[in-house]
C-alpha cells in the first residue's frame, strides 16, 4: 500500500479516537466531572501529538496532517479550556519539530481551535446536521489554506499547489463524518443526562414527599412501588406492599376498581373518593388523585392519597347539627322567620299558620313589610 495512503488511514484512525475520548468523559463518575475539561484537553493534546507525528505530506520543515480537524472539533465540542490545553501541548510539540513551517503550523492549531470555539458559542446545543458540519469543515480548511500564506515565499506556492486540492476535497468530508458522529453521541448523552436528572428529581419527590403515593399497574392492580409516607400510613413495609394489590386496600368490588382504573388510565377522571383499608383493619376515608405516568417500559398509575377522615367526620357532624336545628325550628310551636335584609328567607310551619299562608314557602321572598300591619310599618322599617 502507498505510504501516503497508509499515513492518511492512520491519521483518520487517530481522529476517531477523539469521539472515543468525548464519549469517555460523559461516562465519568459525578465526582470527576470538575476535571472533565482538563482531562479531555490533556488527552486531546496527546492525540494531537500522535497525529502530528504521522504527517501525510512532509517536506523539510513542512508537516501537513489532520490537526486542523482535531482542533476545530475540539473547540466546537469540548470548549475553550480543553482547546487551550490541547493547543499548548500541540504547539510545544510543533516547536520541537522545528523547520520553516513552524510558525504556520502553530497558527493552524490556534486558528482551527478558535474557529471551533466561535462556532460553539454561536451554535451551542444546535444539531448542525450534515450540511452544517460540511460548512464548518469548509470554513475551517479555507482558513487553513489561508494560514499557509504565512510560509516563507520560496515554499508558499509549492506547498499550497501540492496540498490545497486534497485538503479541500477530503478534510471537509472527514470533518463532517466525525462531527456528525460526535454530535449524535452528544445528543444521545445529553438526552440520557436529562433522563437521569428527571428520574432523580422524580425519585426525590416520590421518596421524600410527606404525601402518600402508590404506583399501581392498571391491568392487574398490583402495587409496584410505595413511598415512605404511604408505608407509615397504611402500616405495610415496601416489601409487603409489592405483594399486595389495590384490591387489598380499596373496599370497592373488583369490577368497580377495574372500571375506575380504566377511567384514570384514559385520563377521563383523575379525582376519586374511596374507603381504604389499613394493615390493622381500620377503614379510612381518602381522596385520591390519579394520573398515568411512564414507569420503566410500561405505563403505570401514580396515586396521590390524602386522608380526609377528619373532614368527613366534621361534614357529617355539621349535617347532623343542621338536621337537628331544622327539626327543632320546623316543629316549634312558635312562629319563626329568618330574613335577609328586608326579604324573608325562611319560615317555619307555625309562622305560616299564624300569617295565614298555605305553605311556609309562600312566605319566602316576600318583603318583611308585606306581613306587617300598615299601622306599624313605619316602626318596622
């Protein structure tokens, strides 16, 4: 195989390592995340030195390799700190190589990294797509060709004529392929990060909430999870809960429970009033807010439960008090009227009899003065 082609293959293989480094830093433990940029900068610097050690076009003091792609994508994906670290390492190595093209070689490193950093600032978080990465590659390597104008006059024309065409044909394509690969990995990893963060927030809300919560499989009524508040209230441990179904708790019939869970699964209704059984056998009045949520690879029902036993007792006591009061008033031998302003709002049967009304309802809505003798209206008003 032609040594030049073999060198290009070696350079391409080393560039693929950039995607591996990028992936590796996403997999770091959280405690290492603060060193991510420094570590990636050091690794990319070593990778850049390896690439520069294998140039595919070389004449005395002139080294052409794929450092422009490496530094451009580092600026675009890894950010300024990693780019500066990698830039310093590769610049020092280029100085150690020496030759007439040293300044130009260093300039290519920093111009490429700078273009990448500028694109990151302008398009950070945007999926560039194939056209976007190809445009980035063209911009990067037009700038690379332009930096070659800083070569000594006796070398400038020869180097540009020998390298410009293969650079502009191959490098933007290589930039596009590697950029899309890294972009896909970035998008996937960011999605995973958001998913993990969302799950952590949800788990924190579920586990730390003082409100009772149960996760229920709607098809069978199995209790898939319970939070500590529910465990304390009902009197079953987490391990005991997963061996129960909602039929062990809800006092309704299985058919009624299945019907209500179907309505909740279809988002037709999300508020319910049930009687729930606790571990000791006591029955409690509860209100339940239920909604479908993703749970692993299936859809479950999240039930948020509030004990309303005290409220129900108060309401029953209030209704009983109102019933007793109404019986007392309606059966009283004396006439009793209740007015709002000058309008009669209530009359008992005795009042209707005294005033000659057929029914107490006939008095409701009358002006108070309508039942007062004209001689006494001025005093009543």
